[in-house]
C-alpha cells in the first residue's frame, strides 16, 4: 500500500509538492481554504477585465534548471510567452529614460543621460552580462547537500561565486549612492525596487541575476497570466492521481507521539495521513496549527530578524482605452504628491496588460497601480466597514487624479474599479500581515533557508514562500519539490521527476 501525504494549501508550493509526491508513488491529497487552486498566484474577473496579481514574470521560462522543473509540473508546455523589449520607462518632468533589454542601447541611453556616471554605468552593464548564463543547481535538494555537493556547486558556479565575493554585503541602495544623476539612480532602482515594491537592502548580486533573466529572455510573461499557469499545474496533479479538497480550511495539525498524523479542519472533521506537508502561511502553521510547540532557535530568530515583504493596496482599473503604445511598466514623478493610506506618495508606478489579449476586451486595457502599505493601518480599519470602504474610495480617486497627469481624460474611460487591500490577501490566503511574498531578501539573508522540518516533530515538512527570502514562484515550487526529495531520501526511495 502506498504511503499517504496530506498537503495544506494549493498554492504553487503545495501543487509542486503534490505533483512530485504522485510522481514518486505516494498518494496525496491537497486541502485548500479557497474554492480554486493558486493561493497568491491568482487573478479574478470583473465585467470582462482580468485583474492579475502574480505571474508577471516566470523565471525559467525558456531554459535552465527552473525551466526543467516547470516542464515536469506541466506549466510551460505549449504556453505562449512574451518578452518585453523594455522593462520600464521612468519619467521626471520633461526628462525620461527607458530601461531597454538591449544592453548596448541601454548603455548608450544611460551614458547620454549622465556622462559623469560612465564608470558606474559600465559596471552595471558588465554585471548584467556576467549573470546572463548563470543557472542554479537543483538536481539535489540543498537540505541534502554534503561537503562534496558544495564543492561541486562552487566549481560549476565559479562566475557566480566571484560575483558574490565582489558584491558581498553590497546592497543595491548602497551601490546607487555612488550614482550622481538622480533620474539615472531612480531608473536603476525602480527596475527591481519599484515605487510599488520597495526592497530594503536588496543584494546587488541578486539585482544583476534578476535583470539578466529578464533581459536575456528567461523571465518571460506567460500569456493567460496566473490562473492559466496554475490551472495547468493543477491539471497535471490530478492527471497524476492527486486529489483536491476545496473550501477546506485546516485549523490544526494532528500530532501523536511526536509524529504528524493528519489535520483537523474548521468544520471539525479529521483527516489522517502518514506525512503532512504545510504549504500554508508559515506563521499560521507554526503558531496556530501547531500551537508554537515546535519552534527551533533558528526559526524563532529568523521570524524576529527577517522582515516580511510589505503588503500592498492596489488600484485595479478596467479602462475603455487602448494604452498599448505605452511601456508595460511606467514610473513617473507626480506634480503634486498624493496621500495613500496615511502616507505621502510622490511617485506612481503603473502597469498595463495590453500585451495579453486574455486580460481585457479588444481595444480596452487593464491598468494597475500598487502601493506598499502598513498592515497595522488596515488592521485598525477591519472592524469599521464604513471607514474601510471610504478609505478604498479615497485611494481610487487619488490614483485616478494622478493618472490624469499622464493621460488626461482617463477617468471618464474607467469602467471598473477594484481596490484589494492587505485584508483581502488575509481573507483569501491567510498570509501573515497580508504579505504578498514572504520575506525580503537582504545582503545578510541571501542564500539562507528556513528549515523545512521541525525539532521534535516527525512526518512533517514546511514549504512555500516562508522558507526562504523572496521566494516567489520558482523558489516556492522548488521547496515543494525538495520536500518530496527529502522524504524519498529518508524512506530509501529513488527520487524521480516524471510519472512512474
């Protein structure tokens, strides 16, 4: 009889764990609190417009280790991908700079804007070029590495190691302090550290790797967006024999004699299995489902020292106007700052999705503006529905006013307005503090991992965005894969990555 696995959460990590469990002869079930798979990798429709909050890029879309993983999960076969020729257009008054994926052109444009910054421009372009062919070794879960594995990794990734040494402890923000031209400085920052997504202490080496993936066509945008991608993996899981249980919120992990043996749902029902894998929110898993009983010093320290990615309040617009002539991402300085969730904003970051015909009716556009915000601000509004709705209305109006600076008359073309807040994230995903992406990656946390197993608790694994800094979709999927490989190793099975 095959060993059984119960997986909490049908996000990317849970789906990955489920697929690899089935590939390796286990019988798995996924319990999901929502009515559909995806977790944070999701989208929704309003009057013909699709508002997508994830999958704006798919790292490993064309080649390398991540691409092979996406193939195994059924995510990329036959999928149309878009590579944007420009990553972002940054404007301040009558000046602007387009961050082109053509590095020769980008270097020329940057030098034309700020000849005095030539040494820094050349260093940046050189860094991106050096990162072009880097690939992460992932045939073996890092949790299982021995000294020989680390030596092999160092030898195969020598260029990456040299970059890590050169930029050890150097953040993007500290490196940018050397750049004299303010618009150039902002253009470099906003490409990854956007007005809508601040990244404190983001490692310079990680910046180079991320930009190289996007500029050299290995972090493309999947047509059809998040749900198209997620539903493909869900179909793969079911084809492998896995089972979903939707609208099934897990409240407790059942433990007997130091061994995880199943879960109790919110409706009181209990479900048993040989192994339990939590792909749910990390804080909820540790402190609620397990009552804080299995916290190691390392996990406790990380939760004290690592910083969760700030939650977002988003303004989603369905617009009866074609804005496809604009760059997919635009950041510009406002003539008059606006107040959003109690904070003054002087920049606006705007995305459109006209490159994807599935997102809006013909001739119309989905436009999104995201703002980082404080969870406690929204938590204080949770019990006052009128104030909560009034705040959302004020944010929508302020955003439309700011968009009028760049696109006069656009307010009259708006057909749909939706304003999801951090409380929306908590309601649908249970994510701690409404964070959309786990932990920030910093110069001190880059490359580190949270343990996937807990002291004193057998038969249990944790996966997802809370087990490594800035996990995103690729690392979340990898964590699910790694957990099954760790289980196979423990049980003496040969780990396989295709259907038996």
